[in-house]
C-alpha cells in the first residue's frame, strides 16, 4: 500500500511539474523570445503584466473613453473614443506596435500596402482568426459560422452560402425588402400621429427594420418569429464582449460560475429556437432557394458540399446577428450624417425623387441610378465602419514587407484608424465628403475595407448595400430629419460601431 501511495504521489508531482513547466514556457520563455524578435525590428509595446499582458490596460482605456461623450458632433474623435487602443498606443509607441493579451502578441498594422498584402494572400500564411480568437466564450455569439471558421471548413461553407447573396438573387429580393421597409416606416409615421415634427431613435428603428429584412429574405420568416432569438443574442453579446476583453484560462468555460451558467442557458435556448424555426420554414425555404434553403439542400445526402443540421444552426446564428447589426448600424450613421449635413440630405432626396418619384419604391432597374445615395453610404462606411478591425493569425514565420513576423502572431488591421488616416485620405479625412466616391474616383485597395477585401470579403455585402440603398431612399421619400438636441455623440465599439446613447433625430413628414 505504501509503495502504491508513493508511486501515485510521484506521478502527481511529475504531472504538476510538467504543468508548471508548460506554464513557464507559455508565459515566460515564449513571450521573452518574441519580445527580442520584435525589439530588433524597432517594434514597441506598452509595459505588460507577466500573466495578463495588457488586458487590464485595454479595459481601462475603453472605460476611460466611454466615460464621457465627444464635445460636439464631429468626426475627428471617432477613433480615440471608439477604439482608444488605436489612438493612444501608436502615439506613444509608434507604428506598427504590439499589445499583449496574456502571453500572446497582437501586432497592429495600419499601412494599406501591408494590409492589402495580408488580406489578399492566397498561400495560407494568414489564417482567419474568428471573432473572439481562441476564446470559446467569446465565440458563442456567432457559433461556428463563416465569421469564425477557417481552412477547408470555411471554404466548404462559403461555397454553399455565397450563391444566396449573388447580386442577381439579391436584386430579386428588392420587392420583399421594399415591402418590409415600407411597413416599418409606416409605423414611424403612425408614431408621429398628427404632429408636424417628432423624435425617433433611428438606431432602434433601423435595428428592427434590418432584423425584419434578414428574417424575411434569408430565412423565410419575420422579425416577430425571430424576435426572441434577437433578444437572446443581445444578452449573449454583452457576455461575449466581457470574455473578449479578458484573458481566457483554458477550461474556464466548464467552471459553473453564474456568468457561465447564463452563457450556457442562452446558447441552448438560441439553438433550440433556431432548430424550431428551421423545422417550420424549411420546406418553404427550399422552394425559394434563399440562404436557409440552400443550406438545407446542402444537408441532403449526395450533396457535394454537405452541411449537417448543427452546421446550419451555427450559420443561422451568424447571419441573424451579423445580418442585422451591420446594415442597421450603417443606416443609423448615414441618417445621423444626413441629419447633420443638410446640404447632402437635400441632394440625396432630390435624386431619389427624380429616380423613383414620391411614391414608387426603388427597384432592380433604377437602383444603380441612385448615385448620390451610394456615395453617401460609402462615405458613411469610411467614417463609421460597422466592423472596426479585421484580425488574422500568422500560421508560420513569415515576411510582411520588411517585417519578420513570428508564427502564431495575431494581426489587428484597424479599419477605423485606416479610414481616418490623413496620409491616405488627405487633410479633410475627418470630414464628411461623399464626393470622394464620385464616379471614376479610386482608392487604395488596402485603405478602404468596410467589408474586408480578398478571398474572405464579407459574403453578405451585396445584401447589405442593396438593403441600405433601398431603406435610405425610402426614408428620404417620407421624411426630412435633423439632429435632435437630445442626441449625444458617443460612438462606441461593441461588436460593431454604434452610438452609445442612441441616435435621436427630429423627423418631419414629407
């Protein structure tokens, strides 16, 4: 018995020693080796904690930025308030710079030429580091969908999903999109009753509108059918954000803390709700060949790119969230910018009335004639991009320009910082000027990337832009709007860039 006890004790001690050695290797030796390599290239970083890196500094920067709104509705403070890590740290440590989450470095690169090289690379050297990176608690929001996938699994899903969003199919949805938008705008009008001017929070309004559109055209349902899912995802987003800003300890998701129990409950209910929605609308969707229909067809035996029901549920999670958030926030900022810049609102409305008239909805034939609307939306995406950064991970030691990058390094490409760069866009980079995107004018491929670029460009960008054009045009047909005195300019990064206190505008019926 004593010999057995001694053997067990020795085994436990050896296991503990191996665990400690692995921790020392991960948290001490590897970061020190990476530091030497970065330092030789002149790359600097904030002083870091041995265990958490700069995670606490990151949270403090975000909290300080959010503690007070911007002094006025200007566009030159957007980067420093929404993403202070891309403003404060490069001012102190230069560009490019590194910051650390635990023992893992994040290399921030804002040179458009290097961004272009990385995002258009086809060698596999730059892996898609999905939202939340290696933190499984952060990844729960979007599931194992396109945003979080990489490699062959990503390619297979992309081949199934991309046909649902080709331009011809999206144009065929315009009547349904316009009818959905008309219904939502009708509720806005009813809200005003007989008043000549009334206040609307367009942030809330456009989220309802966008949720209804994505429910209808992609899943053959309605906002009301998916309302519970959207509500659950709002709760899930807050917990995912908390996880993203914390260094993840392997295995922590299995610890039955209050937040972890809530995460599990939300995740289970969302997946059950999506499964029921698929069962209810599946047959109708297969006939209409929308997104859900294409995925269900791919789930059948004999399909070249077979998708299982669990994979379909994960993709539904992704598109329910991303399909709503991206377009809703684009429309929110576009409405606020037109409310502030009345001369552009007048130009855009004049164009809409000329192309569509007062009462006709935009259609597939005349949508391309809404050139000012397109310019306004593109400039909105430059100043207030829904996604504020793109990340990638080096799969091996690589050269990027003159930089020697160790394998395993995560890259942050700060879209919002690049979009406001005076060296790229000129001295008026922080001003609203849709003429930048007039016909014939071009820009560096790595300098303008609201939907990404290269092989992984956002699969839903056609739907997002068509929906936004139709919605903005129809809004201008019905309403004139100015910024409400109650509006507080406080752009904030959650998963997307949005106004912290809502987007209040004063509306007049046309």
